[in-house]
């Protein structure tokens, strides 16, 4: 083993210590002096990540989500903030936390003595809760966050929110005929149940907003009397945004959905917009001698399960859109169902394991459920996949004769014998206009869609005019027979002015 002489280490260590003692204090002082230097120059200002803290429309008595504001010092010297205060003082409904200090600790909503070192930042968190005003119309609230610098300069960041009073219901069961009107949103917690002997009527413009886990169970009867200008809306109760471009209202699974039990029948829904549910409309098995459900000019979209689930019941669906579901857009198992001028569009953006635009059959697992009628006239059924129309049939049962597709636009395999398909056009997976390219708008980033066909789409002009004449306007009120030819689906192409 070879070792260095001990005295060499001692000389090297002594030299290193002397160098450190000579130069390190100067370096430390230089660094600290530079870092800790603050200025009172009135031209040294803070900058902010936003010029306004703007909250989404907020239901009164419900706390907002938290907004974040970053406060930057982009200068070469530190800036001291003498005071941060809410302009509205003690009366302000906003709650502010600045760099860990809560302004509400003082009665006047003020906090003092902050430092923002050079090229550094601090974080401001903001929340708000609005008191109920017992009024129907929305109202605006404004305040401002005031930053007073050591230099005496004051910088102001506005705070804005729009409030809306609502009616709140929790675990409510309706046992007598009841009318909901459109004057305020109705927020449902836990559940809303329509008893077997009751009818719930939703006037045009009514908004039902369901909290997470809440849904609507109908044992009796449900009537939605919406219009083009004032649809009945069923949605989740979150009014804030996940991202600036994406409100939670467009995301699936925010609430449960609507279920019609075995005892429910004669449900009529017109201009209903149902979205963001875990499922859409579910119809349990019922006596086929009575009408279970009628849909007219409705829209069911952005759903976390099936959009319309029908099991052995009698249903009519006209001029309606059912789209973008994690499950099937329409699941039809047995029963008696007629669809005319409907758009079933399966472009669910969050999973490739999405269901089909239409799933039709006469069995549920091993249970035989006879399909007496499954008629689809002037409909559009397409999606991302090349085959979005599927079915399961009990072997040996001659039920294929009980479904038919007439003048439809379909993304599916062309049947070899064309049995059950009359004058249909098939979405060409290799064509220039295929799948999503048939439509006007497909914004999968912001979850915004317009299933109006583009001018050269195969959807154009293929509908049977006999049936189109019974529904002379599309779901958006546009004339369907302007040129004597009607488009399939619930939306008609309209040429724009050059």
C-alpha cells in the first residue's frame, strides 16, 4: 500500500483554507447585497399573470373554485409591497390569500409587508361565495385587489363574478302533478324521483342542474316542453372551467342521468338538451301496448355510458341527435322502436374503447328479448370506426325481418344480400369525405361539435321526401326541403352567402 507523505496534505489544506478566508466573504457579501437590494423607484412595478381575475357564473351560496394569480417582479431589484387590500373592504364577498397570508384574518380584508425579490414571484389565491338575493335575473359583482408598493405606487387588479340564484332540492320525491318553470335553475342533490301517480312537467327554458351522483328516476310521467329558443336543459351543476377553453359542463360523467322505470309510460320530451351525464336516457322493460317514450328534436351528448338505452319498450325518436358517448349512442334490445331523421354520431374523444353508434339485438347476454320492430328512416349513423352499427341475435330466431334501414347514411359493412337495407348510402372509409369529414365542426379539443353535413357529403339529398315532409324543419329550425331533396339526419345543410 502506497501513501502520500502526511505533510503534503497539511500544506494543501492550509492553502485551501487561506484562499477561502480571503475570497469567500467578498463573494457572499456580493451575492447577498445583490439579491437583497430593494428599490423604491416609482417606475419599478409588479406585473401579473392576468389583468383581471374573472370567475365563471356562480350559483349563490355555493363556493367557487380557486383562481390563481401570479405576481411577478421582473426587475433587477426587489420590490416591497406595503399593503394588499380588497377595495370593497369588509363587505367584499371575495376571499384572498397572498403568499400564505389570508386577508380575511383582518376585518378590513388587508394584509401587509410582502417582499418580491428580483426576478421572483408570489402567488395569490382567490375564491368567492355570493349570498342569495331571491331574484330571478343574474347579477354582476365587481371588486378589486389593491397592491400598494413601498414607493407609494398603487396597482389594481379587478375581480369579477356573475351570480345566479337557484332553487335547491335534496332527495326530493314528487307525489303530485308538478310544474317546474324557467325562472331560476333547479339544483338537485342526491336524487329527484317522480312517483308512479305523478307527472312532472318541465316548461320551456327549465334548467335542471344535478350535483355529482344525483339523477332523475321516473316511475310516473315526465313531460319536457322545450322549444328551439328555450330548450329544457339537464346537466351537471359545475359552472366553472377545467381549462380556459373547456368548461366542466362539456365533460361526461358529471351526474347520473334519467331512468324510466317499468311503471313509467307516455313520457314526451321535446327540445330536451341532456349532456354531461354518466348515462343519458334509460328505459326499463315495459308493456309494449303503451308508449314508453317520445323524443322530438332532442339532443343527448357527451355521455359517460349509453346515450339512449332501450330494453323491451315502445319508443319513437324523431329529429334528434344522440352523440359522443362512452357506451353506445343507442342501445336497442328488443321491443318496438322507430327513428326518423336522427343523427347517431359516435365521436367520443376520450377513449378508443367507445361503443357503437347503434347496437341492436334480440338478447341481453343469454336472455332472449324479441325485437318486434326496429325501424330507422332518413338517419345518419357514423363515427370514427368503419363499422359502428352492430347487433347480437339469438341463433335460430327469425327476427332479422323486424329491423329495417331506409334511406340512411351508415358507417357499416354493406350486407351481402342487402336484407333489411333499402336505398342506403354507406360512409366510405377510403373516401375524401369520410367519418368526421362529413360534418361542419369537430373540435375535439374543446368538445364542440356541429353535425350539419358539409356541402359535398354523402349525407346530402338522400332522404326519402315522404318522411321528410312530416318533419319539414331540422332540429335547428332550418327548412328541410328547400331544393326538393332532403338530407339524412337531424341537420340540413344550408349554403352560406359568399
